[in-house]
């Protein structure tokens, strides 16, 4: 049996979960194909997913993972799901599952979006794992959120997810309903759904450099998950296509403070959101596993 695991992980939490899932499948003696979208030269910054998708090998189960940005599954992941080849039940299995990571504020509608999009490609989504993880923007403010997560606490959930999927895929029959109805039902009263791409592009600050402080170490370029930062005359600069996802890696890793981004607005925003939900920034993990049945 073989599982294909596609994921996008600008800051590394989704990759941690993908690796845990992969380790768990190996315990069941499954073959694994890991397909990491992050930094993929075909996809970023040009947005061409075709070459990447051609690399998907024959599999018995497909897992797709990505971060939650503005209550939603990251648009790069959702766009990729929409372009997946139709499941034929031979090369591309009809069995699928999704995993997301979020920075405690909310796992939002990411899993249900993925389930709906997967269905349109002929796949049934049997499970959704939503993992409370370090909030990558909050790394850059004094108000850290979910520091150290995902950690060992998620191992039990991953084991449960994988043994459930192994059981479903190895069986002759399938659950009557996929997980979509459970996921969509959870969000009947979800407040108005914003367009994540519009919000991030219009409200998030643009990256700027203070070249007087820059030591030309190019760590920012290396850590940019979408190849938006490039090198010109030895210095980092932005590429003409705006593929920035506002992950704040460049800000976080720059050793000299040469990357400039104003974090005040974000910090006030998520302080307010956590308070509304009576959540502590470094409180216990609120990860969840939802199974079809
Ligand atoms: C632009 C942006 C928007 C985000 N929006 C949310 C959100 O709505 N809810 C939340 O809980 N976390 C939010 N996060 C935090 C990420 O979901 C979290 O850090 C995630 O684990 C990142 O995954 P990665 O490490 O694989 O990149 C956001 C992060 C960024 C950069
Ligand atoms: S990480 Fe900072 S110091 Fe290094 S190249 Fe980028 S901006 Fe310059
Ligand atoms: S430019 Fe900075 S914030 Fe934008 S995607 Fe690259 S590393 Fe992330």
C-alpha cells in the first residue's frame, strides 16, 4: 500500500505533522511519497502547479496538508487541490484525508474547504486532523502563541488518524458518508468568510529592507518559502511576481534586523481574538481529529 502526502509549510509546523504522519505509515509497512510544495521552483513564484502534479506517483491514499491563514486553508494548497488530476481509482486513489495546522486562534473552515475541493476531484475525504501549532507571526512579537507546538501531544492523534485510514483503505467497503458533512456542519454559524488572499495582500505590511543593516548573509532568501526573495548584486530583494505569503520568516531569521515589517496591527488583532475565545496564548493544545465514522 502507498500513501502520497502533499503539503505546504512556510514555517515548518505542517512539515512536522507530515513527517509524524509519514513515520506512522511506515510502522504499518506502507510506502510513502512526500510531496513538499514549499519552495518548489515550478510553483513559486510563478504559480504553475502542473509539473509538480505530474510527479504524483500511483497511490492508495492521498493526504493533503497546509496551514490555516485567515480562517482558511492556505490558498496555495486550495488552488493545488482544485488542479489535482481527477481520481480514477487506479493510478489516483479516491481515498483522501486532510491535515491542517493553525496558531491557536482558529482552525476555521480549512478542513471543510479541503473536503469540498477534494470531492470535486472525485475524492472522498475520510478524516481531518487540525493541529494547534506555533503561531508563526507571533514569533516576532512579545506575545508568543502556542510556543513549542506541535509537540509530542499530537503523536497520539496522528497514530489514531493513521490506524483509522489504514483500516478504511484496507477494507472492501467504505464509511457511508465522508467527513465533509461533519466538517461543514461545524461551521453553520461561522462568521462571514473573508477572502484570505485579498486580506493578506491588502492588510499585511509589505516587506522592506534596511540595506545599511544588511550583512548579505541571504538567510532571508533561503527561508522564503515561495521564492519571492531573490538576490541582486549580492543583496536580497523582492521578485517581480508578488508571491509573498506574509509568513514572516524573513523577519524572524534576519540576524541584524534589516528586514522591516510592522507587527503592531497583527499583535493587537490576535490578542483580541484569543480573549474573545477565552484562550490562553500558551494554553493546552486544542488540536482535533475528526473521522468519517
Ligand atoms: C498570514 C497568516 C495568517 C494566519 N491566520 C491564522 C488564523 O486565522 N488562525 C490561526 O489560528 N492561525 C493563523 N496563522 C498561524 C498559522 O496557521 C500557524 O502558524 C501554522 O501552523 C503555520 O503553518 P506552517 O508552520 O506549516 O507554515 C496565520 C499565519 C499567517 C502567516
Ligand atoms: S537575512 Fe538580513 S542580513 Fe541576511 S541578507 Fe537578509 S536582510 Fe540581509
Ligand atoms: S518575503 Fe518574507 S514574509 Fe514574504 S513569503 Fe518570503 S519569507 Fe515570508
